C-alpha cells in the first residue's frame, strides 16, 4: 500500500497542523479539568460539541477532501474535521499528540439488520426518518438473533500502520488502537427488528417473549465482548475518548486494580448503557425489562455512564443501584432541578441543551446564552458537563455553532470556580 506523492503531501500538511495544535499547553490544563470533573472533584462545568452536521459546515474549502485513495481520504477526513473543530468550535476539546489508526476488525453482527423505509429531507445528510418492518413476531423468531463472531486482520492492520507511519511518523506518532469501549444499547437494536409500537405493547402483552429476547441479545453482546478481550483488542478510554453520549473519559480511577498494559480488561475502561426508547416507561418496568439486563454488561467495567436522549430524572432511584455508575445523561427533556435534588454531588450530570435552537429561521444567540445560564443555575453544587449533540442541522450556517461555542465558553468562564 504505497501513497501517491499527491496524497502523501496532503496528509503531511494536515498532520503538521494537527501536531502544532496538539502541542498547545492548554490541553494539559483542559485534561486536568476533565479529570477533576470525572473524579467528582471541584471543577468548572466542562463543555464539548459532538454529532456535528459536517455536510453543512464547510467554509472556504476547509473540509473538502482532495486525496485520491479511499484509505487516504478517510484519514484526511479525520484530520480536516478535527482541525476545523479546533479552529472554530473547540469548547473543551483536546487533541492528542498522536494519530490513532483502528485495527481492521470484522464482525458478523447479530444476524438481523433493520428492514426499513426511510424518508429523506436532505440528500446530503445521514439523518433520515425510519419506518421499521417487523422481523420478530413469534418466539421462534428469536432464533434470528445470532452471536457475533469477531476476527482481526492483523496483517492488514500493520500494513496500514506502516504505510501511514512512513508518511507521517516524523511529524507525530501513528498508533494502532483497539476498541476504546462500546456503545451498548440493546433496546436500540430490538426496536429496529421488533417495531417501536409492537415492542412497547409486548412489554404488557407478552413480557415473557421480551425477557427472552433481551436475555438472548445481551448474551450475544457479552460473548462479543469476551472475544474482544481474548483477541486483546481493547484500548484505554480514560483520555480524550468520548464516553457514552457525554464528554471525555479522563480519570485517575482507571485503569483497574491489577492493570496490565499489555492486555486490557473491561474493568480498566469506562462502559455505558442506554434504553432511549424507554422514555415513557415506568421506573419499575425500566428496571425489569432494561436495567436488570444492562447491569450484566455494566458490572464488567471500571466506571460507567448511563443514558442518552431519554429523560432520566424519574429513573434515578433505580440507576443508583449501579455500583460503578459515575455519569448520568440529562437530555433536553430531563428535569434538572429534580435530578440535582436527588443525586447532589454523587454523580456527574451530563447536560444536553436542545439542538433545536440551530433549526430556527432566525438565529437567536440570546436564547443560547439563556439556555446555558439556566443549566449552570440549576446544577450549582453538582458536577456537570454540557454536551451539545444531535445537531441535525445548522441551516447551512455553521457560524451559528461557532457562536454557540463561544457563548458557552463565556458563560462557563464567568462561573468558573
């Protein structure tokens, strides 16, 4: 796998800019602040932006890909997007002084994929509306849920590493990286195969079938995790890795006791779980049909994050039974006052302002400031992060998100401890 002079020159220019940005002394200070937050120490509120509508963000060609080779184009995309965010909307972003290249890993999957009709609003966007075709209706349909088989192509992985290291290694280190944790959301999978209305109805009408499905699917997830461990494919995530649907994973409490840097275990990493479709399911049923199964996964990890878009202020009683839980998602629909009253300073609240502010016909920065100020007012005395995510559109006006990032910086700085 040789790189053309054209592609090599492009990657080298971008890598040099990355290395320069990563050398900024601000990163050490920011990493210390993230660590203090995650370790429940006194710290200002941290801010991060993720799930950006990149198809709307280009300005002056900063994001236009110029490499010819598909492998090079993927690395170029990562480099350009990282540099763009650093220049325009960094918040409490951190750039590592290295470039990570993932192992080439093959996963046979769970045996089912979504059979879906989609409605497209913007042909340039990956955000679509879905109508799922039901594939699980009877007990025998559960046999369709298979246990994934994981394999790794180490030869191809090292060939890619050597190619990129040859091009960029004198600028910054290039490293092979395994899986830095996993997104664990079995209910996100089930509703794609079961149907949303059908699955929610069966919680009442056919609970034994739902239990059997969750047991089978979680067993499949756990088998996949065990295969990653056996293949030595885990990577630390107590760094500038996103944890769950929240911010970075810096902490002094990982890796776990007995840590061997040559062979990582789940207890050396952060884990996460979520049951977003259970937004309107009672705490009792959430525990019965989701959390009791998710605990089998969460118990494997050193620290954990729970939640995403579901409002969890009504579920905090059951969540506090998770012994290694450290961060809880507070979606735009969560009652922050209620959450703070229940948990105090025992957990980090991962607060998610509504991204709908970017969809309006007229951009209102004063509303952005008010929303952010309200979060800070409500979380006083509680460790908190503000994560702007799920940004479907900025109406092709990327400056809206740039300005939001600057407003967030100002608001948080004004309240800094």
